[in-house]
């Protein structure tokens, strides 16, 4: 089951704290609406195991942002620990790695050069006037928000793929079939900034998400959380049923039915998003959920 990930991990040199604070200011709308779980080392509390906290944030991140200065490139901890971990996850397609050109630096001699900067490296932030820098930071914050939204939407679609068989098994009152695969399944490709699907050439990109109203884009992260939470509740009930020898009493059946209906409500929201993005072939494919859900007892 995929983890819900809404974390933006910020990597920066302590000497560049003012730039971290500046980025935080421009990400404030996303942070305030809880669309972004924004992590930097200022969240580490006194007495906490700082390395454990960093490791957890690295593992949970959907988007990693590096504030690139010569200070960052001179940091042994960043270059020998944080960056290799982020590069490995990025190469595995598990997160979107972006870097911000804060000043002219020797970044071209590092592995980061393989990744596209989110702003123009020939016009780093420190070289801009205040109005130009503000405009650049607005665009940078929007790009980070879009990358996070795409990642969380991909997680929601993957949750749907995972829950198809459990929901259908519950409706048909039969045991689940392990490792069941479907012709169309979502694959998140952060380096390409898209969601692709097995069995079709259709993709979902930033441009597709832009077709959604702002309130829908704000809702995507909450929807993915809801899908994950309801699936975990459903799994816990099913596990309890198995531990009890499979005795399906009326109370357990009612619990499963209630949770499944909640999942179905989330699935219908996903279908609405696909329709608004004009992804009718995907809507048809995922529409099988609507047929399955329609068979639930009212």
C-alpha cells in the first residue's frame, strides 16, 4: 500500500537561513491550507534524535527542494548524506527533486546538474531586484505546489488500484485474490512531471491539474489521506475477521459496508477529477468502481 506523502523536504546550508525563511514565506498559502507538510531542520526539537528526524523526513518526502549556493555545495553533510539519499529516491521515481539557483555556484560539477533548476540559473535569486525576486519566488512556490499536488494525486490513484480487488471481493462476498493486476494502473514519474498508466498512452501532467478549479486542487491531498485512512480501517476489520476464523457476524458486515461506502465516495471524487481533466478513457477505466460500488446495499 503506498504511503501518503505530502512532505516538501528543504535542504539548505545554515549560512543561507534567510533564503529558507524567504521560501517559507512564499509557500505560506499551501502550508496554511495543509496542502504542504513543509519540513526543514528548524522542526527538530531540543532533545530529539536529529538524524532520525532527518531520515524520516527524507523517506516521507514527495518533493525535495535544495537551495543551491556555494555554502550548500561545501557542506559535507548535505553532499555526502542528504543529496545521495535524495538522488537515489529520485532515480527510483519516488520523489521530485528540484533545486533553486540562489547564487552563481559550481553546481555544474555535481550530480544536481542532471536535474532541472526550478528557476533560471543564469539569473540566480541574489542577482535579481526585489520585484523580480518576488516574481521568481511566486513562480517557484507554485511549481513546488504543483509537483506536490501531482504526487499526492498519483498516490490517490494508486490507492484506488490497490482497493479495487478488496472492494469487489467485499461486494461479491468472496475471498480476496492476491496480487491481482489490471490493464490500466497509475505510475508516478516525478522526473517527467507526470502520471503515466500501464496499458495506455494517456498521462496526467501539471497542465491537466491546472484544468481543475482551485478548490479541487486543494482537496486532492485531503482526498488521498481519506482513501488511505479508510483502506487501513477496512484492512483492520478484515484482519480481525481472519483472526476470528472468518466468522462474518452482522456487526462486522455492517462495519465493512460502512467503510466501503466511504471509499466509494472518495472514488467518485477521483472520477469527477478525471472528467474535469478530460481524461475520458481513464474515467471509463476507473468507472468500474462506480459499477462495483452501485452493488453495495443501501
